[in-house]
């Protein structure tokens, strides 16, 4: 019985940390998206028009895929209950589209389909990963 109580405590602690990281990363994402230029480019290359690239793009923007995988996983871990989970899924798909559409009106930024696709692919990959884990957990209970 002690192990079970301890695992619930650890699980609750992980969710609390994930919620904190999720909200902080959302604020950072919005700031980076709305900044007219590249904040990372300003610091790394001393050129706000140059975007650092983690890996080369593959049909979609790899940087966007990585960013949205991380933020989505944090969101899905933070809000695992069904009603909150559905809201988070909706929110993540909405923000991935909305933020990219804002690039149509932000100076020094440009809307790109491959960036939008990268955002959506990142959310979708995270959703698939979480749904697989939920399905495995459900099957283990039987």
C-alpha cells in the first residue's frame, strides 16, 4: 500500500511541474511568435532576420514540429482528465493555426504553409503518443 500512495504523490508532483512548464512555455511561444523577427537569431547570429535551424526541414518546418511536440506533451500530461484533455487538444490545434495566421500581419514575419503544417504535425504526433499510452494503461487494468 505504501508504494501506491507514494506513486500517487509522485504522479501529482509530475503533473504540477508539467502544468507550470506548460504555462511558461505557452507564454514563451506566444512571445517568440509575436516578435517581429527572430529573438534567437538576434542572440545567436546577431541578426534578427535569421532563424536558427535545429535540423533541416522535411516537408514541414522541423523547428515548429519540435516546439509543438514539447508544448503539446506538456499540455496533455498536465490535463489528463477527459474534459480538460479535450479542451487542451482544441486549444493546441487552435493556437497552432492562430499564431501562424498572425504572421500575415506582423512586420518582418511571413505566413508559411510548411510552418503551419509543422505546428499541426507537432500537436498530432504528441496526441498520438499520449493516446497510445492511455490505451496501454487502459489495457493493463483488465
